[in-house]
């Protein structure tokens, strides 16, 4: 059986770390993400849990990183001009998910009405 692949938005990482039962079924999927999301996650975790815990999660999730190239950034910033409320990690993640033809896992309201989003609140 092939495992599903999801792009984990920072929101998804936080929900899994916090133990949200609605995200339990996503613990056994193949995950991709970007450095932008790990940076956002690391910052949020440092504020909430401290440096050591934050850095340990980043080390744990580092193998999930996929490369973001200049063309991806150009597409993401064009997308952002039409979706101004979305953060840079969010628009980059959306473009990368489309590039890899996978759904984004998130509960972030900015993604609610976009295509190819697995919205879990």
C-alpha cells in the first residue's frame, strides 16, 4: 500500500506537536515541507516551549525538507500579490505543494477556499 504524501503547513506541525486528535491519522503519511515552514515553526516553538525543545523538533523534521528554487519564489510572490493576507511561508508552501502535486495539510483559515488543501480544524 502506498502512503499518502502531504505538504505540512506550519499549522499542521503545531497541531501534531500539541496532540490534536484530528491530526492523529496524519502521523503515518509521507511529509514534505520547506525551510520557510521550519523557520516559522522554530520561532513559534521557541516562544512557546523554549530553545531546546524547538531545536529538537526542527532536527526531527529536517529530513522532510524539499528544495525551493528561484522559479518557485517568483511563482509564490505572484500568487501573494493576489492573496495578500497569506504569509510568505504559506504562499511558498502552496506553490511547492502544487509543484509536487500533493495536498497541503493545514487548518489555517487563509487556505480554506484554495484547491488541493486538506483543511483540518
